[in-house]
């Protein structure tokens, strides 16, 4: 009889543990405003446009010539602020789509390196 009561008690405790552990939320949700949602979408669009340019073979070759590993570019882009991303995207949009591509690539790479230097991510220009 005592063993039956003990078994029921253990089962009851196990059910309580399952209920308590199973009902805890895995994620927290919150409302975001329209402005914040637009900024998140805008940043993703800017990163996609910048990555499209930086993934070109000629741009990657030029980055390697400057000593910048193409794999490190994603990490460097991730630390840029929204304003810096907007400026970089604007400069890339203003550049000519062809023609003097060597100067365009050099300008893009120099701009990225300059922004990263000003932010403090790299120390490229102090070595020169």
C-alpha cells in the first residue's frame, strides 16, 4: 500500500515537472513599430546590394591586391552602422556600371577600407 502511494506521488511530481518545464516560453515576442521594421528591411536590402558588388570576381581580385581577404568582408560589413551602410550603398549606386571598372573597384575597396579604419575595425593605414 505504501509503495502504491509512493508511486502515485512520484508520477504526480513527474507530471508537475513536465508541465512546469513544458510551459515555459522558448522565445519572447514584442511589437515593433513600422519605422523599425522599415529600417531592418532597408539594412537587409543595402547589404544585399553591397554583397552583390563585392562578390564580383574583379572586385575580389582587387581586394586581394590590397591585402583584404574576401571572407573577412562579411564580418567587417556586419559591424558597420546603419548610416555607414547607407553611405557605402549610396557610393556604390553612384558609381558607373562598367566603363572604367578598375577605378571603380579601387574606389570601392578604398572606401570600404577607409570606413573600417575610421570605425576602428582595422589598422591598415597605420602600417603604411
